[in-house]
C-alpha cells in the first residue's frame, strides 16, 4: 500500500510537471506574446474568466497585466488590447497588420468565411470595396438615403400613433423600421409592416442560423472571383443582421434611458421645437444646430457599449508590437469598453451624462475615444448609415410623441443582459403620448 501511494504521488508530480511544461511552452513558443495569467494545459484560462461577463474579467486582468496581455481559450492565444492608446496603436497606426478577422468557430462553421464581416484577405478587400461602392450608389451620404429614412420614420410614427396610448414593447416596431431602411437600400423598396413576406424576413433575421443555411448551396462559378452567389448572399445577410440588430437595439435602449431621465427627453423636445418645429420632418442639416440632441445620441452609444469586446481581429503577419512579437494569425480582442468607459476622458463613465460630449459653452464636443463602431480598416461598413438612422428616427419620434413609462422612472433598471460578446437591454413596455 505504501509503494502504491508513493507511485501515485510520483505520477501526480510527473503529470503536474508536464502540465506546467506545456504552459511554459505556450509562453516561449514562436513569437514573444504579451504577459497574462498563467494558462492551464488543455483548458487555458477558461476557469479564470467569467464567460457571461467577459468585460469584468478583462478589466481586472488589464489592471494586473497592463494594457496589452494574453489569455488562452484552450490552447489558442488571444491578445487583448485595453485602453485608447493600445487600441489606437494597433487598429490605426498598424491598421494593415491588425486588419485580419479573428476566428469564431461557430460563425466560421455557419458562414465559412464568406461575406463582409468574417472574411479575410483578398476576399474581404473585394467584398468591402464592393459593398461601400454600392451603398454610395444607392444613396449613402446623399440626399436620397436621407429621404428614404425620413419616409420610414413617418411610417413608424403612424404605427406608434395607432397604439393610441396603450403600452407596447418597442423592440419589434424599431426592428421593422430599421430593417425596412435596409430593404429600401438593397431591394429598392420597403415593405408594409403587416406584409407576410416582410414578417418572414424579420423572423429570419432573428433566427439567423436558419437564414445562413439558405445560402450555402450554390457551386462557385469562378475560382478567381470572390463575387460568387455564396459571398454576395452572405454579404447581404451581414448587412441585414448588422444593420438591423445594432441600430434597433441602440434605439430601444435609448428609449429606456429617456424613460429613466425625463428631463433629458424634455431638453431634446425643446431643441426640436426651436430648430425644427412641428411643420416639417427632421433632416441631417438640423444636427449641427442641435448640440444637446447630438450629445445625447453619442452618450447613448457610449453608455450602451453594445459590443464591449469588439469584433475579434487577427494579425495578418508576424507583428512587432511594442516589445512583443505577435505571430501571424493570432486573434486580437480590441476591448472597446475600456475606451468608451475611460474615466479620464469620460468622468464617472458608469453614469449617463450627455455632458461628456458638450463643452463649457454647450457646444458639441468630439472625442477620439468615441469608437462604438470600432476603428481602423475594419471599422463598421454601415457606420454612416447608422448615424443617420439614429438621428432621424429618434428626432422624428420625439417630435411627435412624449415617452411615458409604466413605473416610477427611479425604478427603471438600466442594467443589461449579457452574453459572451453582446449586451442587450432588458425587455420593457412603454406608452407614447402625442405632443
């Protein structure tokens, strides 16, 4: 029995040594990766991370290990960039080297590296250039896209008016409206809110895994071209998913914020009445004369922090970054929350405060730290469209209605529902009262 115990102890020691040797080899292999918490063999740092609230975990690790550190998901290293200086240096100053798209196994299995968001290399360059060119051709940055959004905002106002002051959940209303704007760009037409085909499309957007399956069935027609049926279809899906979900969620959370802080909504009403009045639709030219409303919209996006980890990047070649050498293909998390919640740039960042984007004279104040759409070569292709949508839809609704909560504003909960990479507002109902 004593011999058996000794043998077991020696075996445990040997296994432990192998484990730590394996962890050491991870740190001392090709490239000199940034420091980070000790990773265990096979599982990496999974046990040390709160996968339901990665932001909190990464913040704690950045305090201990600095603005650039490495974590492991299994045996896969991930370099995390925390803070404005590190994110800017990587995504802007070394934009080409950090322009790859990091691997997400589930997404790769479904999308197979197609489309705009999760493609890489020449495919990504061609598809992104194609998307930007056609968005401009369809009116991006021109008066025509503004007219389409104004039209959809008016349809949304009529739908809200039909609630006749009854409580409703704004999620579906906003999703329909924003999706219709994408429809007008991609298809050249909008859908009636009760149209069965349109309702099916909305359902497919929400159940996007099913939608993905509809587009992986065609054979590639030209091995030299990236403009295949699969890539074009996947790119269209990317536009719908990214264009609908992010903007509608931002507006929905924005409504919740205004319900909690009615004095902020009242100041927007005052600015709308002074600049726009009631006789015409809001237009983008109004924004420069509405600094408070513009500041509220920026603060909403900063505070909401919709994609706190950013969409993962990857380095396209071995990169010398600061004193480290990051091997080609390494996944990189640009920790956007660490920039949007920088306490020096935005004092008391956990508090919603439009003053973060206003100077002492009440004029709108820009900030380089405002990067909800990320930065560099992988910045969101729909950023321009989203900015127009947010301003025109919000101001059109508030031009016509006052938002009414179903509870005391003090009791409204702004905490979010968190998944691994996204934040969502809690479901809520509200009423709209004509002004």
